């Protein structure tokens, strides 16, 4: 399961939504018949139960096979068990409709401390396979590691659904680079149509409750039914927002919390996108420098010309996809998506170089494969609901940007921050994005974290993280009065990726509640 973070294509055709691929371990698939676990009330003190929610907090979990739980193409082997936890769709109306949250478990192999809930980010990424992320470590020995698909995501039901596979394929061919008034009007009409389809195919009542504020309520129900008095949590990328929001909502229910690849809750979403653009430019520059050390780099030999050489490769795709073995061809949009995805980790720089070499020769199979991976497209042409869930969650979590002057200025700033992504077609104007037309009002907004009384937490931040800039981790650690672990690298997230300095500090904290050394730099 990938650890992931996405930022919306909010301001221009040159701004592509992006996916993190950072090499988490794959999951497993349980065997045998479902087994009823004791309810939280029978197994361990679960802390205070909110009024009216007794039936949810004391339900029994039926663990069994993970057959049918993987919806994002991640293989599930034979080490995980899966189950569903029932939660109210609307916590203000617990007697109304319910949702089923898909959860997975890798059982502790030794003396168990409790459960460790993990989330890979997104928002909208499936977390079922992430339950095996700690396999073979001291963390897996001492904790039941619990993955879950947040409400609306993956195997959880009801699932957010907005577009058919054919509609997604068609939309990926649309370059959306025309920043003339007519082009902006077309893009906005497409965004409005998308929001309307989400409302029709998912239901406004479901969309209105897929945001982070509702998901953290589900996390507390999961904590209770697992029999844990306090929550242990590891969140990556957007999963750090789940962590900080949980801490604010249930400060007395936290035992330990590790937040890796932080989002800063104070940050304006528009500024967040622009800072990420700068992060991508930095990652592209690092990739280009490494590429140029090798023979026949498709970006040439002069770092000062890397942006121009890249644009010369991708700009001809606007309106004219490159040939691929797949009859779809490689669109400009998919080329940018594939490139950005590969920039999340040096492990993907080799495939990225190969993709650019192929594009130089007129074929786009490698970049299309990377774009398909980002888009959640399976070999049979179907898609996971990652993108639909991503849009739905972000539209609920932050206020929509409806001021055209703000959107236009943001497009200019984005192009300046990431010139390798600038198609040169900017006009100072840009379309309003999907959230401006969303059918349900947002339930979250930027704010400073306030969680008085929480125990010490640990924030991990990577110095050259292209998706969640280093400073966001610094700022989140200050807001939560937590310890900061810094990692020198050019990748997105690092915990349990094999970096001993980081992993040892995180393990000591989760197992023994030992704070990392002050200002630890790995």
C-alpha cells in the first residue's frame, strides 16, 4: 500500500493532482471463518462513551478473511484478517443511516501493548493493506496493527462514486490548458458536471459526512471496539490531518501518535498548493542533476536548460497524444501526472528517466503506466474510487475558493514556483475548481491545532519532501507541543521505510513512550 498525498488541480491546466508512491509493505489476506471478538466493554475499558452511541462503541468485531476487501489493486496475502465496523452516517443522528468501515488486522506476534491504527493518506487512499507496514519489526511484535478504509473509501460502504471508467478515461484526455475566457468556461462546466455526478451517484447525505471531522469520530469507535482505552496512531501525509484532528476532538483518548509527512492545519489550501509546486521543482531539479550524470540523459547536460528540455518533450502532447501499445495513447495530462508521481521518491527516478527516453522516441507506454497507477486504473479498465474520494474529502475539509482574482493570482504563483510545469499558456486567469460547485457545505477550515492535555506526540518531516514541505512538519510539531524528527532526503514520508535512525526513534516512542532526542536529525 502506498503512502499518499494529493493536492488538487485547483488553478490551471498545468497543475496536476499527484500521488505519493513511497514503498510501504503489501498486505495480507486472512483465512478461516469469521470469529467474534469480545466487545470493547468486555475486553478493556474503552473510556467515556458519547451519549446515544452505545450500540456503536460496544459492538463486536467479526474478524475473518480479507477476500474482497482490496479495491485498489494492492495484493493481500494470508497474514491479515478483515472486518467491518458499523458507524452512524451522521453522528448528530445516530438512529439514522449507517456506514460500514472496512478494517484489517495484523495480530501482534509477542507481548501485546494494544492496537496501532495506521492510515496512508490521500485523502482517499485505501488503508487495508497498510496493516502489514510494520511486519518483522518490534512494532509488529507489540501491537495489533490495524488498517482501515475511511468512510466512503475503498471497501468501506457506502462508497463515494462520481464517474464511470469510460468517463474517467475521457477526462484524462482533456488537457485543460486553455486559459482564455472560453477555455475557462469549458473547464468550469466540466467541474460543475463532475460535482453534479457525485451528488447523483453517491448522494448528498453521504458526501456531507465524508470529511475529516466525521472520520476521526469513526476512528474513536474503532479504538473502542478493539478494546483500547487509548489510541495509538501512525498517520502518513493527509493521515497527519486525521491525527491532529483526532487529538483535538478526543485529547483524553490519545496514548501515542506519530505523524509523518505533515500537513499544517493552519495553512491556507491555496498556499499549500503553491508550496508543493516549489517542492516538486526542487525534486525535479534533483532528478535532472542525477540524470545528467548518466549517458544520454533526455534532459541534456546543462542543468540551466533542464526545464526547457522537459517542456520540449511534453508540450507537443497538447492536443496530440503520443503512441502507446494501449490504444488510449499518452495525453499531455497523463504525461504530467506520471512525471509528478515519479518525483515523489528517488526509487522511481529510474522509471521516470526511461519514460522520458521513450517519449523522446515518440512512445508513451512507461509514463502511461505511471499515470494509470496514480489514477487507480486496473488492467481491466476499471478504477478504484481514490480520485472521487479525494475530491469529496478535500471539498468537505476546507472552504472553497470562489474569488476569481485569488484563483488567477494562484495560477501565476504556481507557474513561477514550478517552471518545469508551466506550459507557457498562463493568462493571469484560471478556472474555479470542483469544490466551488460542491453540493454540500464544507465542515472544516484552516486553524491552529488546539489539543490541551494530549500526551507528547512525534512529528517526522523530510527536508526535501515534494508533497508536504519540511516546514509544515516543523510548524505542526510546535502547534502540538511534540517532538520533531527530521530526515535528510528527497522523498515523501520515511517511517518504516528502513531508515534505522528514524525507525528506532519511532519504535522506542510507540513501545516505551520514550521521546526522541531533541532536534533529532537523521
